[in-house]
């Protein structure tokens, strides 16, 4: 009789991760991606005294971040959990320089797009991301906390003054 609960327990270990709804998986991965931006850009700021100014520096900051955390965390993946016509979509970074705030309107209908807005002096940034509110959808919307439209959009922001400089 002890074998039946063990078999059911092992079956649930396989089913539960695979049974997680796609929207929930993509929400977790998107949240992790935005968290990596916030954490790794803090590291970038400490060594450069500014936030990344373009897509190359954005990607470089995400690539170099894990070393500062002694590789206890990894860089976010290039591929999102989204697919179109069976083809997996890469996360796409849209850089908006000289920004005075986050991009919250006139967004693409494609999920997995990160709008990285950085101030003209590269001392403040805002990042927002598009996503899907259901597994199959003809268009993306700005992700909101817990995917409830009444909540504020997912917005990661930081200012250089938030980071204490260790430089003389």
C-alpha cells in the first residue's frame, strides 16, 4: 500500500512543473528578466557611474552581472516563453535614449519586448515589458502585476543616486 502514494507523489513531481499554465510560466520568466535588469544594472552603474546607453551595453550588463553575484544567478535567457506560428520568439530590446520616463503607450503587439528608456545623462532608467494575458492571444499588452488590468504596469526603474559609489 505504501507504493501507491509514492507513485502518485512522483507522478505529481512530473505533472506539476509540466502542468504550469503557459501564462504563469511566462509571467515568472518575465519577472525574473526584469529583476535581472534591476540587479545587474546596479552592478553596471557602480563600475561605470551611469546606466547602459544602448542595446550593446544593455546586453553586456546582463552578461557581466552573474560574475558580480559570484555566479549564484545566471543571465536571463535570450529566448522568451512566447512563440508565433510555432517559432520561439527572442526577447527584443527597444532602447529609447533621452527619455523622461517609461514607455507606456503605442506599444508593439508582440510579447516579450522590453522597452528600455534611459535619461539623456544615463543616470536614470525605466524598463517595461509586453506580454500576453492568456495562452493564445492575437496581441500583447503591457504586463501588469498579477496580470490584473487595475494594477500598475510592470515597471523597473532606478536612479544613479540610488547607488552608493565606492569610488573616491
